[in-house]
C-alpha cells in the first residue's frame, strides 16, 4: 500500500452509521472509553498501536430516552472504507471489464470509481469491512479489560470475543437504511407484476450470500416446472403400465442432474460478476477466536497471534485422533448392542405373539435413537472444545 494509514482523517461528524454495537446496561465508563478508543485510534504511524490493535473507525453514542448510552453507532470515512476494501480483498470490475482485487493505489482504474462517489462500495461491502475490522481488534499489553478484572486478556486475544464471552458486549449487528429498504421492497415484492427478482439490488443491500440464496430459489422454482407439467398426468391418471412410471423416474433422475449442473454454471456467472468467485484474501487474518502469542508473520511481516506448528500437531495426533478413534469404537459397540436388542425383541415376539410383544419390536429402535442423539450432542461439544483447544 503506497499511502500510509496515518494520512486518514478520522474526524467526520456527520458520518453514516453502518453497524450497531450494544453494550450491557451498566457497563463501566472506563471500559467504554477504552473500547471506543480502540475503535477510533489510528493505525500504524498515527497511534500507539499497530495494525491489529486499533480500527481507525468512527463511533458515536446513541442516547436513549432514559439517558442511557449503551448503544453505539459505528461507521467510517470514505477513504477508510476504500483502504478497508483492499485489506479484506474485495474484487471489483475494472474499466476494461475485467475483475481484479481492489487496491487503493490503482482505484481510478476501477469502473464507476470517483473520489466523490460514495456508492462505489455497496452497503453490504461497507458493513462487511467494518465488521472485519471490529472482529480483528486484538489486545496488546493489557492483562484484563479495564474495569473488569475477571475478564482476562493476553497479547493477541480478540477484544470483541472477550467482551462477548464476559457479557459486556451484547451484540454487533448491521444497521438498516430505511430509504434503501423501501426502494428494494418496491422493486422486489411490492409490485403486482410477475418478474425476475432484482438479485443485483438484493446483493448490494444484503450481500452476496443472501442474493445467492434467493437466486437459487428463483432458479429452482423455474427448473421444477417441466417436471411438474410432465408429472400431472401421472398424478391424475392411474396408469396400469408401470413402465410409464419407470420412464418418469428416469426423467426425474436425469433432470435433477441437469438442473444442478446448470445451476453451477449460473452460480459461477453471478459470483464472477459480483467479485466473490475471485475473492481470495492473499494474507488471511487469524480468526477472531484464535489463541496464540504475538509473533511476526514471516510472509507479511505483520505482528499477529501465532502458535507453534509442532505443538498443534502433537495435540492433533496424541489427543484429538485417539479421541475420535475411541468415539468410533464406542459408536460401533453401541450399534452391536442395538443389533442384539433387536434380535432379542424378535425372538420374544416369535415366542409370545401378543400385542405387548409387538410393541417390544419398536423398543430397540427407540432406545437406539435416544442414545444416538445423546452421543451426538456429547461429540459435538467435545469436537468444538478440541478444535478451539
């Protein structure tokens, strides 16, 4: 990046709020001051913290009717969002119609870019940038969250994650734009005329994931029409020739394969046009829940949490792998017990042939289903714990 982060002016009194932070009621003033300072402090060359220890965003409290200030609005200047777009690796369309990863130094080569065009980045992209910056705020020298000695910190620990687990931070969520929402409602479902969904507008407001979801629903609805038309005679008339049902089943099998392959093509077209097909962060940041001491990334040269690869492999092969094998053995053992119970219930029914013995035939399956559900819950908890560990 040719420009330094320090050239950004973070003071913008009339910024557009994009993300809402809700703190717990009664949060101590020193905690709020420390957290908001981390959000607004400048990055390298402009503050006491380096790239991952502050966000250089804009924040202001939302004063409620009762005078409480536990809700804060977060936004960013236009320049800050552009630099953030480079950080997260957003892919945008260039003037030559190619798709490339956005960089601030070559911003004028991108289509529809202008210094005064604040719509170059969609609302969903701006909110994604801010959310990314907030989630990557990390502790440096603090041993605890100011005002809460029980909320321990260590260098590299995610601040937002610690605030959430300590109950100080209630939630972080994107903010709606009522005017844009009204426009989207009118073009989407507020009209009587039947037509295609405005997927590009949905993507700009809600993001690519939601747009792809509704795009698939639209495509799948149209793809089922030929199967429904052909299937109506089979539903209305009772064919005696079962070869006709075989033909219909064969058609369904082929058609289901075709529509999935066609959807892959349509999905690739949309994701390429939206920039997500090529969107790969060259240097991906550690996840917010990652535990590790601060070290220097040998690729980027930046300070970030690291963990010894040898220690990780030891934990995987000496703890996780034996645990998984033990679970597989236990599940196989339970399955063998189920087979024995099933055989016992069958023998009991053949000997007695009563209503009670008929009911006993279902008992092994019920017991097995209950045991499997319990084992699944235990295994899911253990898997999440071991993954984090």
